[in-house]
């Protein structure tokens, strides 16, 4: 959520910045509504003060035996007016908060306007894989090597679902275990969070109310009783310190979690969305950091470095892209994507987004620390990053490491997690007599 004081003090600047993601953005109505709120609050405060003063006068006159019937009647009228003002104030405040909640974060100054078409590829790692044989796509490899069962996945849960089987399940789990151990070695704290969350979690993360229809609801979808299944561990992790005041020396807080992610998006029919590329459920390890505002950029670089190093250690070809303002999620002021090369598609697919939210989520979640120099309470900065998601990493790994005989080499760093297995080969069928 954006600071209303900042909006009013720098309205033109913020409008200009938000137009990078919302071309028709105007903050006039929000400013007018806040002015209305302040005026109602002023009137209410004046009336409350007046009523308090007259109540004291009535008490004195009663003690003196004077008639106060007219004053009491007048106070009843004022009381009715106060109730009316409170209702109006509450209504305006609710509407104002809803409009503020719907505003996206302010993109950083160096971000260009527009969507995906304006994303910038910053650099690449390793050369694009070349093959001297007719390569297979990941779906062929998954079926030939019996790594993923699509048909039975659909039978169990419908379109956009699959089952990792045999060595495929081992590979998926090996990747997740490798990610977890790497983050622990890097000094991050491992958390296993609930998968069912309350409405406030989605609100603080910035997903609600705008995107509340993109999650799976368990108990209705209202603020009072709604529970939903998390779309990413970030939604839980960023809420751990909701409504808390942290000590300055506690910062930074570096958390990560493994969870399945549940989203209302089915597997697509387009080539670039086939197989496990896009589905209702996929696995991901997510990082979230709470830090001081002046260390926010440094934290961003650290998280990008951590995520990128995992892909480097797997020796996979990828690129890092700086997202245009309109392609960043609404809560984020800055996002870099790590995009993995899928040989059969001849395109890069995002496997990690590292984002800086600055104080946007902290304001929604009332997450503060006390500045040791000024003594003032200040909002923390929050950041998040995938470290990593597997549903696009596995296809890239299979395709980039495939061999002419149809087997797939296992990257060196994963072999300890695969019981020493060096290569995935087609199962040999043994016929019993």
C-alpha cells in the first residue's frame, strides 16, 4: 500500500511513475477522498470536544440545582449528529483504503514503462546448447524414461496435473533437497509454513483483493472466514511478522520455505505451456527477507546472487532479465527474472523472480522496527525470490542434458541426492516366464 501523505505531497511525481504500469492513472479521486476524510474527522473532533465541554457544564449546573433540560436535549441532537458523522467517516475511510489497496507499488525510477515486450535481457550464462542429433522435447523424455505420468495425473486431479514417478520423483526431490541445503549453508532460516492461510495473508502480500479469484478457497472467500491454499510460500513468509515491532538488531530476517504452490491455471495447449511447464500445482523453494530501508538494494543483489548461483551450479544455460514496470507484479517496485533455456521451444522460461517490495507490504501488514538513532518506528523493507521453482527447471535440465541414446546426464551437484546415480536411462523391461 502507498503512503497517502506521500501521494498528497508528491502527487504529480507518483502519478507519472504509476503510469509506467497504469497509463490512465489519476490520483485526483484519492486525494479528494482523503481531504473529505480529514474534514469529517475535524468536524467530529470539534463536536466531541464541544460535547465534552457542555457535559461538564451540565454536571456543574446540576450540582447547583439549575434546570438543564434544554441543554440535555441539545446534547441528544449533537449526539445524533456525531453518530451520523462517524458513519460517514467510516464509509469514506473504507472506500479510501480500498482504493489505496488497489494501487500497485511505485516502480523504481530506472524501470521502463510497458509490459513483457520492454523487458531487458541483461546477461547470459554459458552458450546455448547445441546437439549433433535429433533432440527430444521434455515431454518425450519424460515419457520414454518414465519420469512423469500425465494420463494418471489427469485421472486423479484433472487437466493441469501430473504424477512424478520413479526416478522422476527422485529427481524432483533431489532438486528440492539441494535447494534447501544450499540456502541453509548461505545462512537462511528454514521454515515449513501452513498451506492454508487466512485472508489477511493474501492482503498483506498484495494479492488481495485484486487477485483473490486466482487462488483456491477452502472456507468461503471473505475477510471474516476465508481460508485459501497458498499460491507461493511468500504469501505465508511475509506475514510471519505481521503487526509486530522488530528490534533493529534483529534485522535482517532471512527466511525460506519449501511448499507446493497451488494456482488456478491449467496446463495450456500452446507449445510453450505443455507438460509440467504450467499447471495447478508445482513445487518451489521461496526466499523472503525483512531488512532496513537503506540496505534494501544490497539485499536484492544478495538474493539474486543466491538464486543465480544455484542455476550456475547445475551448469544450465540461462539469462537474467530486468522486467519492465508493467510486467512486475503489482506489489513489486523492481524484479529481475532468471530465465532458463528450453531447447525444444527455443525460448527462455522464468524459473526465479527476485523482487524488491520496499515498504509496500510492510505498510499493509504493519511490520515495523524501532530506529535506534531516532527512536522512531519505521517500516521494514521486504523482498522475495524463488530459489528455485522446479516445474520449468526439470524440463530445461532434461533437454539440456539429454544424450544421443535418449538418456539424460545428472548434474554433478545432484548425484549425492540421487543415491549416486549419474545418468537416467530407459528402464529395461524384464519378462517373467
